[in-house]
């Protein structure tokens, strides 16, 4: 994944928010979306071109993973 410029700041902010959620004891926190902090990523194709990762690409990857998901057996 390629992260550029302001995207690094947004990425770091989201990481700090996630870490603060993990470190809080019994407090319920809500992380609100911040559309001005758009995150993005890209892959590099076989020709060296950056291809932006789209929502459709993410959804397709998730659906592919779900095909092979196996629930672990319950251990007593």
C-alpha cells in the first residue's frame, strides 16, 4: 500500500484513536468518521503503474475470503 502526504497524518490519527480505544478500561468510546481525512491506497501493477484501491476491490476481496472461512470448532 502506498500512503502519501496528508494521508500519513490521517493514518496516524486513526491509529492513535484505535490504540486509545484498546487502552481504555470500561469506557465506551465512539470514533466518528472524519471525511476530510480521506485515506487511500494503491497497488503497483506489472507495468509499474499505480492503481488506486477502490471500495469494489475491497468488497470483492472480502467476499473471496468469506468463501473459504472455516469456523473453528468449539473447545470445551
